[in-house]
C-alpha cells in the first residue's frame, strides 16, 4: 500500500458546482473510509472552498486514478489542477 497526498484546486467561479455536488462527493468518500486518512476543503481568504486535500492509502497509481476518475467532483469537471504526491510515513 502507498500513501497518496492529493491536492485539487477548483476552476474559477465554480463554488456553485462544488456545493451542488458536495453530498455525492461526501458519500463517495465514505465508501473509502478504510482507505481514507484525511479529507477536507482548502479555503480561500473568505473561508470559501477553493480546492480539496485528500490523503489515501491505496495499492497503486491505477487504483488512485480510478478513485479520482469516479469522484463526483471530477465527473462534473470541478478541478482545474490535481497534484499527487507519495508520502513515506515515518510515524
């Protein structure tokens, strides 16, 4: 298993899209509860979501790509950029 840190930044002026799909996104994340370490929005200066951070334990990049492809936020084209890093956990 690998630990992936995913940071996603929303397209400009997409808050309505994010909020309209939030419940589907949260339900999707709950289906990964045994693999999900952390999830939450990145906030702008006005405390409004502008992106997401996810930390997941998955087998490989193929599994990660499937996770991202099937996320309701990805399906509606919410994200402008997605960054993926592998974390080597020490503690």
